[in-house]
């Protein structure tokens, strides 16, 4: 996928989710990443959905135990965090048991949930190291 196509797919993810409040099963980082991967052309088979924290825990157990394991299971290749391009997916250091995932927007910014934002926001993850990155 060329950079123009990556930008267009990322813009559609941004338009669809930016500003929406966090809600398990309808707008959480897992659903944002799954929708974005599909927009980027990945044939993702999620094997179910969730609507609660408990449901997400069950879903993660069926998919390797973590969001990172689920992304790996779909064949999305890992890359060094320093190599991210617009549209790539990253895992940020977070306070949850589930991890914190976002979509690279460019210029060091990520579309992700953050405790200081009312909804999904474009953040500059200064102080939140990128733990893992995937080339979408």
C-alpha cells in the first residue's frame, strides 16, 4: 500500500472514531484497531465480539491472552517502533490490563484513548513509550 492509500485509510478511521467516548464493545481501542486493519486491507477474522470488560477478557483468552497476541495471530508483521509510518498500529504503555493500542497519524502523533481526553483523541505520546508496533 502506498503512502497516499495509507493516509486515506487512516483518515477514514479518524473520521469514523475520533472524539467518540470509550465504551467496551462499541468504541474501544481493540475495535478501532480491528476496523483500521480492515480498512488497510487485512482480512481480519475476529472470532466474536465483546460488550463488557469480562467479555473482552474472554475474547483475549481465545486470541492468545493479549491484544498484541491477537494482532500477531492475524499475521500483521511487527516492526521496530522507530520505523512507524502513517497507518501503522502501536501498543502504548498503559495502565490497563488490556494494553493500550492506537493508530499512527503522523508526526509522532497517535489516535488513541488517553486519561486526559474525553474520547478517542490524537495524542502526542510523550512519556508513553511505544511498546510494540505493527506494519499495516
